[in-house]
C-alpha cells in the first residue's frame, strides 16, 4: 500500500507541472524531453555504428525533434527576456 501511494504521489506530482498555477515552464519541459529523445537517438546511432550495423531512420524525424527542441527552448528563453516584469 505504501508503494502504491508513493507511485500515485509521483504521478500526480508530474501532472501538476501542467496546471495553470505552477512554477514550471512547460515549454522548457517539452524542449528538454525532445532533447532527451535526440540524445537517445544519437547514442543508438553510435552504438549501432560501432556494431557495424546501420540505424535506418528518416532524417525528417530527427529534424522534427531538432525543430521542436530549438523552438521550445527558444520560445521559453524569449519569454524570459521579453516577458513582463512583475
């Protein structure tokens, strides 16, 4: 029962990121997750290259993650720079 409550609290804590009254910047979270996917892809590409195999993935998929990462983190940073000073 303690484990269930622990897991439930962690899941609910993650869900609180996307509420309107939080201290998290959702654009930064999405940018970081996209960057993490790009990093996993790069690691898988390197590992399969060392193993002598070819990792076949379309460039458009990787480029999409690059665009998501750059735009999400760029918008988040622009919001900090040009946002209203409270």
